[in-house]
């Protein structure tokens, strides 16, 4: 009887999903912010180029 209970306990603990560590969460947040800033810079550059091209015509 003890072995059956032990086997059931081991099976139940083995079926739990592993918890993902949040080691790099601050770095991921910083990366997302950097991507957003990069996109804003790219948009501003494209808009400036368009204005320059329109002014030259």
C-alpha cells in the first residue's frame, strides 16, 4: 500500500508544468522599449526624407 501511494505521489509531482524563470524580464522590457524607439526614429527619418524630396521638387 505504501508503494502505491508513493508511486501516485511521484506521478502527480512529475506531471506539474515547470515554472519558467523570469531572469531576463528587465532585459526583455528594455529590448521592447528600444525596438519602439527604433521604429519611431525610422518613421521620423522617412518623414524627413519625404519632406526634403517634396521641397526639392
